[in-house]
C-alpha cells in the first residue's frame, strides 16, 4: 500500500485534511492514527488566533459551510503543547501554515524546519475566511510564486505542499506559479466561498457572512480540478498532487487517484465517521487486491478515454 | 471552573431503539439500549454530557405527516450528526438504557421520528463535561427553558439518587403550555411550588411552572420565579445554594445575572451549532472570560462544555 510522495515514502496514500482532524489526539479515541499515510495539522499562525464569532458553520445539502477563521493556538503553544504528541506519530506529519504576511509564513516555517519529526509543510494560501492573507495570496499567481519561493527557502530539506483554492478562473495558472516558486507538491482543493441566507431574518446564517463549502457536494468539481491540474501542469512537471474535497469512501478516494492524485485527504467526512480515513485505507487495500494492483501508485493518472 | 471528571472513553457506538413515540405536542421520546462495551461507557454518563446522533441514512416520514413549516426543510439531505442530551440513564443488568427527548425542528430531528423499536442507531458519546455537584451544597435550583429540560431532568435523577442531602427545586419555563416538554401533564398547573409536575414529582422534586403567555403556571419568564424564590429565602446561606440551568441563551444570561448578583454558584449548559462534537472542527466557540483580566478567549462548547460556570461565559454571542 505504500506510495512515494514528493520523495517521502508513505505507508499508504491516505491523509487527514487540515482543520478537520485537530492535532491528532482528538481522533485517537476513534482510530489508530498510525494507520494513516499522512497527517496535516490545523493551520498554524505565528500568533494565536481567536477565530470568527459564531455561528461558524451551517449545513447545506451534502455539504457544509465553515467560517472558523483559522482559530489556532499559535506557533509557541503549538510547539509546547501539540508538537510532542505529533512527533510520536508514524504517519508523515505536515504542519499547515497560514498568515497575513509573507514574513509571518516564513517565520513559522523557519522555526519548525529543524523539527526532525515533521515531514514538511502545507502552505495555506487558500483560506476564504480571513480578512487579510489566506486566499488573497492564493488567487494572484505572482503572489503565489513569491510566497512559495520565500517559504521554500526557509523549509530546508522539508517537503513543501502548496494548497490551492478552487475559487480562481484557471487553477492551472496558480498551480504553475506554485511550481515555479519551488513547490514540491500541490494539494487541492480548499473550500469554495459560499453563502447561506436565513430567509426569516434575511441575514447570512454565518456571522462571517460567507464560508467555505466542503463535503460530498464539492467532490465532482474537485475530481475535475485534480484531473485538470494533473494533465495541464503536474504530470509534466513531475509534481505530485494531494487530492481532496468531499471524500467519504474508498471509491471516492480511488476516483481522485485515477484523476491524477498521488495521495488523498479526508476532511469533512471525519466529522461524521471519525475513523473514516482509516476505513478508506482498508477499502483501498481491498480494491488493489481485487484489481491485482501492487500499489495504489499504479492508479495515479490512469484515467482512460480521450484527454 | 467546572471540573473535568469523566473518563475519556468516548467512542462510536450502536444503540438499539426500544421505543420511539410522540410524547407531547412538540416533542418525541426515544428509549435506547446499549450493550457490551457501550453499556459500560454510558453507565458513567453524567447529566449535561451529550451524544452525536447520525440521522444521515434515516428515512423521512410520509409527506402527510410532515408539519407544513418543515416541508421545505425536510427535503434537505442530512450530512452532519446532531447533538442531543439524555433525560435519563439507567443501568439494567448488562445493559444501559437511555432516554432521549427531542423536538422536531428540522431535517435531522424529523428523520429521527421514523426510527422503530428494534432499529439500530449510530451515536458518538458520551461527550463533553456534565454538571458537577460541589461539596457543601444543600439546595439545587434547577432552571429549565423549553427543550433545555433533558439534561436538567437527568440531573434531578442524579441528585435524588446520589446526593440525597441536596434538596432540588425545579423552575420550568416555556413559551406556552404546548411547548412544555413534559411527558405527563399535571391535572392543574400550579404557579407556586408543588409536587404537581410528575416528571419531577416522581423524584421527590418540587417544581414551579412559568409560561410566557400565562397558559400554564406563572405568566412571565421563569427567571421571575427563580428571583422570587431567592427573595423569599434570602436567609439561606448562599454557599449552600447552587443554580443549574439549560435553555435558550437569553434565559441563561438572565439566570447567570440573578445568580451573580447574589454571588451564588451557577452552572449553565450551553448550545452551539456543532459539526463534529469531538474537538475536530472548532465550530462551537463560546466566548469566555479569563480570570482576573478583561480579556476573553473562545472555548469549545463540545470539549470544554457544554456545561460552563456561568461567571465565565460572555453571553449573547449567538442570537440566531
Ligand atoms: C449539547 C447539546 C444538547 C442538545 N440536546 C437536545 C435535546 O436533548 N433535545 C433536543 O430536542 N435538542 C437538543 N439539542 C438541539 C439539537 O441538537 C437540535 O435541535 C438539532 O441539531 C436540530 O437538527 P435538525 O436537523 O432537526 O434541525 P436544523 O435544521 O439543524 O435546525 C432547526 C433550526 O434550529 C436552528 N439551529 C440548529 N442548531 C442550532 C443551535 N445549536 N443553536 C441555534 N440555532 C440552531 C437552525 O438554524 C434551524 O432554524 C442539543 C444541542 C446541543 C448543542
Ligand atoms: C471546519 C473546517 C475547517 C478547516 N480548516 C482548515 C484550515 O485550518 N486550513 C486549511 O488549509 N484548510 C482547512 N479546511 C479545508 C479542508 O482541509 C479541505 O481542504 C476542504 O474541507 C475540502 O475537503 P473535504 O470536502 O473533504 O472537507 C477546513 C475545512 C473545514 C470543513
Ligand atoms: S463541534 Fe467540532 S470542535 Fe466542537
């Protein structure tokens, strides 16, 4: 079941996604976190962030909107309280990094780049729920390249994944920019900016007005975008894709692999079935046995038919 | 601060539905049975703790039986689990029985009504921190607003069995008589303190009813009953008193203020929209004061609560 991802050998290609699996200890009651291929922390910022007022979430058909606002303990408390536990984990651990300026991103990565227990970083330049930073970096190709380059320098030997937003006209343009800046891998997608209105009060339900749409509702779009980036950019550049968006089952995960992803991540689905990601590892294994495939890596980018 | 005393043994469990019936104009009652490992986990359930119920693969009722106001909502698919408290938990041999009282307000609770005896439900729990009974308390004032009843009723049971030295008095409020989530209606509602409400009387707990429209008991907010009782009992040692409340946030705010003015301990059970209930998503933020400071922080309702010390909470954040 092992795959190679940006030069790292992973026990399997299944990750849990940033912001949906806490700092791992929360999930430990429900599954063996060591059965995962990779783990991505909640976004970490230089200073602690309170996050947005509530309501921060609302459910929609086959999905949900969230506007958490990058609430997190901040770099120092992360190092003191969360890192020791995470360091003991077997899966490849990536710290998801967010900020409002390039300097903030760089400061977090510099501080953590020497941590042996970490496989690397995931650059969140795609959060739709903060006023400054986040998605504003991720929609401008010039800024994507600049921030990727700056962070990559601070990364030392660690793997740098750049997480792309789907809320752009052509995601291949931002994918190219990230690769030009030195990204070792791309992850897509982050959530889609969306709104739900309470018709009694005629107000947006979320205190932040808008939120990011995730869950099964976004999956076919995410599969399409992964395939697009794979065909137009990543395959040729030899850059692996971490595919995510609405994955709930092994079948969903396999779709992403066929579309061009080297690994997949489970987000919203963990809220409903906390052990969803490890169940997918099992289902993926069964599929590989049934199809006589030695490694899920053989599935990557095997979409048949005309391009 | 409320203490953390629960074992961390939470998990994803199956429960068998023993019964699921409409129990009043506005609410249903479901009895669940846990066996095996789950029976052990829920035997230690504390009043105020909660579970996350999966309704995503349940059927919707026949269109005729869907209230008009819910017809649009009923068409929405359900993805996330929903948080619910238990109103009673009892160990019976190797099994643990739990009662869930629920209001039908949207797609998830509507689907719950289609569960039948013998069906199996998936739920995660026990979650969060329940009510605590600090040493030295003699009188517990239980304040209920509408569907805030279940955890308070569960607490009344605990007090009557494990804290016999604590006298409990219940103040039960609702908008109107029809929205009182009581299984057995008293023959006549008493605005004064009496054993007229069977739900509490069977536990030996005196109670008082208030409705906003005066259709039962005292006309006006239930907090007036609480304030009046405290006025009539000013001579009691405030250290021996404790207030427990669950209901709409506005009511909790008023209760907290009444308790704070008299410097009486008060624990409130808070509600937030929860995507996970287990600390993964950060959706359930509650603004809390930091001791000896003007600063506030966000705590998580599902992990740090849902029961909070009322002095800690900055109310009014969620008015939706
Ligand atoms: C710790 C906890 C314990 C609970 N215990 C019980 C219980 O014992 N019995 C019971 O009947 N209910 C209880 N609830 C409330 C219950 O979770 C909701 O009624 C349920 O989620 C409704 O789901 P639905 O799909 O039927 O309706 P939805 O469509 O989700 O909601 C119906 C309406 O209520 C609003 N709403 C939903 N959740 C909230 C919220 N948290 N705060 C403010 N507005 C909201 C929605 O906007 C909508 O207008 C509890 C909630 C919490 C957090
Ligand atoms: C509640 C919630 C919080 C999230 N927080 C973060 C975050 O802190 N950083 C980040 O890069 N992505 C965050 N995401 C986005 C997810 O990692 C993922 O990209 C997105 O939800 C799509 O996958 P899904 O449909 O499987 O959830 C969050 C998503 C949700 C639902
Ligand atoms: S509901 Fe997800 S953290 Fe509280």
